[in-house]
């Protein structure tokens, strides 16, 4: 379970404290697929960085599986918007980097990488470098690198935002398949309403005014059902999220 408990975060701006969050509370259950959506600048990515242990709240605490988070934990995977791949390493070496850092035996590492290459459809590109890959392929490499480390929590900061529509949709399907297969707790940041509804079993809508607050916490039990994108429930949720986002831009 994840808990943001009375979390506050302030930035100094011209000797004035600017509150991004003020006594913010949120609980996420194990195995949930949570999507954070809100206007630009509202602090969506900031929540991910606090959850990853890369940013410490000014007050309050973030707890994951009973552990207070004040530094990165081994079982948390984090995929950034630019994928975080090293251009001088090929696909195999990018995927295996975390395993190498953890000191995994060479034979075991090779077996794990071979398996994930097959699962992700990356085997033909094993010796390619990031600059030789499409955006969708680079995203698959980033996912593969994280998944080889067997995380119990996967954080993603707009991981599909730079992709074309069809590639984005295929990778949305892949992310959903992985989440359901591995029963991963996932927290994803997006600006895309339809992506939020397709991937989130729970959709958290954040306000536009600071300090940021939750203005919508929507359950989405239909996520993962066949042809979900074409159902009435999908369209109704789209309208609901859009209304909340528009309301969140209005002064409180």
C-alpha cells in the first residue's frame, strides 16, 4: 500500500514559500493502476518524484509497504518521459544495466535479457543503439529494463507522449497487459484523457491552482475489458474527466 500522509512541498521563489502541496493525502492500494491527470504545472510529476524517493516533502511523509520513503527503493521502477536510455549502449546493454549494477551473475543476466527481448518483440534489435530505434522501440527497451528488475511498483511520467497515435495505442495495450499479468501497482502521469481512462483502474484528477488538491477520484472497474475504448462507459468517463479538468482550472 502507498500513502501520502499530510504531505506538503514548498518551493522558494524570491524569498517566498510557494506551496505546491499543503497537507496532501492519498492512499493507493496494492495492485491498483492509478493515473494522475491535471493541468500543466499542477505537480503531477512532483508526486511521482516524492513517491520514487527522489524528492523529499517539506512536511509529512510518503509510505510504501510500511516503509517511509526518503531515498529510492530497489523495488520501485521509474520510466521517464525521455526513456532514460544511454545512447552509447546497445539494446542488450541498456536492458541489462540494472542487473549489472545489482551484481546478477552473467549467465543468469543473459537468460533474463533473452527472455525479456522475446516478450517485448525486441530480439531482432538486440545489437541496435537507441539512435537506430523508433520511439516505440525505445519505449519497449525502457520497459524491458525496468521489468527485468522485478519491481512491485512501477512509476511512469508521460511515457507515451512523444509517440504517434497508432504506436501509442499499441503500447497502451502492452502496458495494460503487463500490469494485469504481473499485478503491478502502477502510477502513471498523463495529459491525455483517453489514455487515463484506458489505463487507470482509478483516475485521480488534480486541480490547476496551487496548492494542488484532488478534485476527482474516479473508480474505473471496466478497465481491461474487451473493446473498452468503444463502450458507453468509456465515453461517459471521458466527459466526466474533461468536466473535472475544466472545473479545476477555475478559481477556487
